[in-house]
């Protein structure tokens, strides 16, 4: 049952002239009307809680995706930092070797 139908039923039943069933109706009819209303109300509440649960699950999944992307970015930065350090150390060792070779050649 759509939510607007449920709200329309509530507004209709809560108006002053329809608030209570006429006393001429038998007790069985009143109970039947109450059961129909209660059933419809429970269905709407179930749909609302299901929708909220689904939205919560979807927002959690989106949050997890964002965290994974953030972790990938951080990991990428760490890898870039390690790579830069290794490259710098390699360049320094090459320069030291060249300087040592140059100093040996000039001495000997």
C-alpha cells in the first residue's frame, strides 16, 4: 500500500465524524475494521523499516568504498615516497661511484 493511501486513511479515520464507528454496527464488524487498519498499518511500517535498512546498507557500502579508495590513495603515496627514496639513494650511490672513479683516474 503506498504511503499516501495510508496517510489518507489516517486522516479520514481521525476526522471528527468518522472517529468511532457507529454503535449500530455489531462488535464483529468493528473488530474486522480494526484488523484491516492494523494489518495495513503494519505493512506500511514494515515497508518503511525495510526501506530504512536498505538505505543504511547502501550508505555503509558507499562509506566502505570511500575508505578503500582513500586507502589506495594513501598506499599509492607511500609507494611513490618509497620509490622516490630508492631512486635518490641509487642516484647518490652512482654519483659516489663516479666521484671515486674520477678521483682514482686523476690520481693514477
